[in-house]
C-alpha cells in the first residue's frame, strides 16, 4: 500500500514537485540504511512493508485553466535536470518527476508498481474561487479514498482549495499527514538546495523548510455528528453536556473556547447553536447522499468522469 498525495495547485508546478523531491530523496536514503530517513516514514505504511512512504497516487485539485495549460507560471526553473516548461503545469510536474526518478533509479531503488513509479496521476477541476465547490469535490474524494493512506500537500492552490482540503479531511479524519515546504523562489521545481549526490544521499532529516501540521488530525466528524444529535430536537442544552462530549472524544476542555461564538452561543450554563455550526451541518448533510454512492476508488473515478471534472495525466 502506497501513499496517496492530494494537493491544490496554482500556476507554479514546483508547489507539487519540490516536496515530492524531498520524499523521493529520503525514500532512497532510507533504503540505503539511513536511520533518520527511516524514522521520517515511521508512521507510514503497513506492518512489514518493504518501503513505507512510497507515493502511489497523486491527485491535483486545480482550475480548468491550469489543467488545459492556459494558466502556468511564466517561468519554471530546474537547475538539476534542466526540465523545460511543458504545455501545462501538470505535464511539467510529470516531466520533472520522471527526470528525478530516472536519476535516482539503481539496482536497489527500482520502480515500485509493476514498472511504474506512480500508479495514478489525476487532476480534478474545481472552481478555485468558490469554497463550496472545492469543499464538495474534495470531501467526496477524501471520503471515497478513506481506506487509503492520504498525505495532504498544503503548498499550492488558492485559499479556497486549501481550506477545503483542511476542513473536509478534518471532518472525515481520513488524512494522516499534512505538509508544506516553504521557499521564496516559487519558480523552482526542486527544493532550493545544492544538487545532491543521488548515489550517496545525505539529506538532512527533516529536510530544510519541511513542515508538518499534525494538529488537523483531530476527529472533527465525530464532534459534528454529536453536536448535530444534541441539537436535533432541542434549541438549548446545558454546558456540561457539551463538556461531556468533548471529554468522551478526547478533546481538551479548552477546545470549548474555540467553539464559542460562531459555532456555539454560550450564555452562562446555556448553550445554543451558532450560525457557523448550522452552516457546516447543512453543508455536510448535503453530501451524505454522495458519500453513500461514491464510497470507494472505483465509484469515485466514475463520479468524477461523469461530472467531467476528471483528467488522467498518466502513470509513469
């Protein structure tokens, strides 16, 4: 079982390729016996998996203009392999990763999946300026792939796309890792470091500018479901009932302060629904029929193709 990487994308393909470069470098470094590199993937994979952390799929959420090549950064820069800008940002991503993996491949570090490095490389078209459109398509995707190991790339894409990635994965509790790599030169396809020796890798662990966001792994879906049940036939409840729910779900009691205001109206011991809780419950309820029908990889792919938002960039 490999890792399914989900990412938003704007016009700069390096938002996807730079962090994936670190992942592939550390995978080879791990295979060569580096204990710190192995530790980097300690929470990935299944028991006794030969190489945990290897990417299996890459799913990009972006605009139709990016997908069809009308929108891409004016410049892409690759000091390592001299990858040239392709017709679309997605094709640039593929070309760069093929060059990287060709350089990394040797007798020990071989293609992972029947002569392929990546089994699936897809894009999903979203209205990148419309949060609800992004949320619906991303939530349906994540829910359908909840049996996969999902890592979410937070580097590229609009605020609407990244907010949808965070909120939908928080509600489904399907993602295992959220990551981003910060670098000022956004045209670079690779990390802004010296070109490594691909046969004798010595990448720092964690890599420079690599950051993970572990706090989004809280199971928000259970909390929303419990709050929905509490307020299903009542307008008001005692605050101790809400505190009890938080305790049962292993949320710190201080989390109540985060819910106060827009999510919950609290007046002394009395709690009522806030406007944002109504909004989220309504948004979530609208998706339940989709969740029942689109509940695995096959039905998800059929759904995306029928809605004409799916593009297969091609395994490689």
